[in-house]
């Protein structure tokens, strides 16, 4: 049985940390105002950040669906786990899955 191969922890930190920051900026007036005061660069409008957050969610859902189908086609019993991991971290998980050869 082939288990799920996890990408390096750094991918989770960088990519999911960015999603957490984007989520805070897109959904919280307080976080957005604080970031605008502290960051040396201008921030996009919150509406743009909200659109980016929605697009990020859609991309991760699509990647998870691709991972599930790819794992099923390869006969991997862990297709659901591959999909869940890909939903969380995105493309690094798909790259790992592409490298897996069914036993």
C-alpha cells in the first residue's frame, strides 16, 4: 500500500502562512487597517484581496480533485488522503503524487 508522500514542511509554512495572512487581510477590517499602517508598500483594495482569496480556494479545490483522480487512476488506496493534502498545500503535493509509481 502506497502512503501519502508529504512535501517538505517549508511548503506548508510558506503557502499556508500566506493563505492565513491573505484570509486575515481579506476578511478583517482591523487586520487590513493594521497592515496598511505598518507595511511600507501599499496594499491592494480589500475587494481585490477577497477575490484573490476566492480564487485561491477555487484553485486548491481543483487541485484536490485532480489529485484524487490521479491517485485513483494509479490504483492508490490513499486517494482521499492525497486530495486532502493537496487541498491544504496545493501544487507541491501534486508534484509528489506525480512522482509516485503504483506498487
